[in-house]
C-alpha cells in the first residue's frame, strides 16, 4: 500500500509540474470569466468585441445560464471574475457564499415581463384574460429561475385585478404544461409553436429570432426585474473585471442593452 | 527470492496504476453518500415533489422497457442474423442513438413528433399532442435506451446454434413457434440483461426528456429533471434523488453482472491477477 501511495504521489507530482506555467510574461493574455443571466446573452455578446478591442490581450469568456445555476456554481467555487444576475436573490446567494462583497452589487439594468405567443397564434390569444382558457398550453420558467418567480409575482398581482376575473392565477397555472430551466428554453418552446403562450422578459422577446407575437402586460401588473452586477471578490484580474462592469454601466453599454429591450436603471 | 521480491514491487506498481481511475469514480460516489444525513433522507422523501419524481421515473422507465421489448425484439432478432444485406446499415442505425448527445435526441423528437413537427399535422388530426406528456417522457427514454437491449439480446440470439432452429423447422415448427419455444428459452438471460441495462439508462435519461417532454411535477418531471431543476433551490432534494438513482442503477448493474456470470459466459470467468 505504501508503494502504491508513492506511485500515486509521483504520478500526481508529474501531472502538477506539467501544469504549472513558467514565469508569466508581461501583458500575458487574460481571460475574464463572466457569469451572466441567460437573458443577457445577446446584449453581452454584442458588447464583447468592443470591450476586447479597447483592452488588448483580454478575452471575455461568457457563461450564460439561469442565474440560480450561476449562483450555485459560484457558491461551489467556480472560477469567475464578474457575476451579472437577473435578480437580487441569486446575487445574495453569491454574497452569502462569500464570493461577492456585500456592498459590491449594483443594479445596472431593468427588465419587464411580456407574454409571448408563437408566430400564427394558434390558440387565438389576444388579451391577458385569454390565458385562462382551459386547454391552453402555457410554459413558464421554474420558480427557482428568476423569471419564473417574477412570472408568479405578476400572476399574484393579477389576482387583485377584478377585470381579469376571480382566481386568475389558479386558472392560468392550471394551463401550465412545463416549468423550464431558463428563460431561453421558455422562448424556444413558444417560438417552435409547441406551447401556446409563455412569459419571458421584454428583452428576450426583442431578441427572439423567430416571428413571435407579444401581449403587453400593463404597468400596474408588471414586475420590474432589477439586474445586479458585481466583481467577484477573489477575481485574479479585479481591475479588468471592474473595467467590464464599468463598461456595462457606461452609456455605450447601456445603449446596447436598450437595443435588446432592456430598460435603463432610473 | 530476489527475483520474487522484484516481481512483488512490479506487481504492486501495476495494481497502484488502477488507483487514479478507481479513486476518480469512488470519491464522487462517496461524496454523494456522505452528503446526506439519514434524517434528511427520510424528510426529503416525504416531500410530494420528490415522491412524485421517484414514482414517475419508475413508471416511465418500466414502460420504456416494455415498449423496447415489444418493438426492439424483432430488430434484435433480425440483427442476430448477420447474413442479411442490410445488416451493417441497421447495426449502425441502432448504435446511433447511443452516441448522440441526448439533447440532440430531444430536439430531433420535438421536430418529428412536436405539434409543429414533421408528423405534427397528422398527430393533430388524430387529436394527439405528444410534447409535455408522460408519453413523451417514455418516447425520449426509449429512443435513447432501447439500443442497449437490442444489442444485448442480439448477442444472445446469435449464440443459438442454427441447426437447432433448422431441426425445429424440420419438425414442422413455424417461425413464431421456433422463436417462442427455442429462441426465447435459450436466450432469456441476454434479454433480461439487456432489459436491465435499458431500464437503468432510461432511469437516468435527462437531456432528451427535458427538451421533448419539458418539466412538470408529477407529469414529466423525472428524478434527473428534479435533480437538475431542484439543485439550485434545495441541495438536499438533489442529493436525496441522486442517492436513490445511484442505488437503483447499482442494483440494476449487479443483477446484470450476476446473470452474465451465471448464465451467459459461465465458462469464461477468469481471475485478474
């Protein structure tokens, strides 16, 4: 057993020495790991080339997923430099895990909810009240996903609205056929026509490639999603990470976000 | 003596070379088991969503095995006769789902059987809508897991001496009778082994399921989907379900090995040292 141990340690040593980089040259290429909510996919990807051009040697490596997944990855030690969440709750998970300083997160953009329908609207939905029609196939994000929770918040608000009839949320939820793992999956199921309706962010609806239809949710019932962004505390390149966060908050970054249907922070 | 000692060192080095892989597999499994307290296990199992996922997984995987037996056995029997010209094409076709990423299988199923899919209009005429249903879960699992049964059973079928079947035919048995009274009794261990493998794979199916069938508790949310979606909210739920899945898969594999060693290749058991 002793010999076995010796063998394994030699093996591991060999491996680790092979992985240790030599003396790092100056201005070595840097990769920034950006964990960002799935809804930010198109906007952040559009910002990337300009940021990389302005910061020579820097490559942005995005990881887009449901914020709840990213927060969990952070909590479990995933290497990261910036975290952009679709709600405060998941940013708090990262703060509680000690990966983000408590005072670091700043709201950088807002989003709203919208109802999306497949191209030729097979169910003939024209108003919010139609979502209660029995037999519809509605797709929401799971409540663990920020947009899923926001959708439930919207339904709870709608319950108080007499014009939508009593028990609105119960009747809508009875039509839900699937709780998807992120907002893009909801959009895909709707744009493929497999679902009759879904609830996503206005930004997702704006960046959808297919010709999906939309039904506005009035201000009084809508839910405003606040997106916080923060530099990860243990980032090895915190200056550059800070620069990316500033970039997102700059007028240039905000313009891109607005183009994709996001709302500026007031 | 010296020579013997030399051999001993080499022997233990040889054995030590097994360690990296074994540890790589064992440590995560151990971490799963260590990650849960028995009290948590009992408490989590009482949550309706966990119980629903367990029940749905057991139901759908059992149905997938049943469907596989029905539609896979003929293919398997055909594949056991290598002289057919279409053998290679068919053999490759059967292997394809096992190497495809499950997500690809999910997209393909959606594009074929979805409401707007290739067969969507015909299915709509019949009043059938497959996505988001338990049937879709069974389809996804069968698509991905059936090849395991088909390949395993084909090996069993091909081991049967052709002369036996010929003499059965000489005695007036038709194909069905030959199959029923000669082939099945002689190859049931391979069929059972394949069925267990298919069952275990169906139980673990996730990628195709969540794309084609979605995720709805009690209807389409299987154990793997619940692990994936529940992971973020409640790690205990994810770990509990993972432990159940590992246990079931382990039982399935032990059963398979037992049959392989006792019925299929009892002569070829060799010790490794």
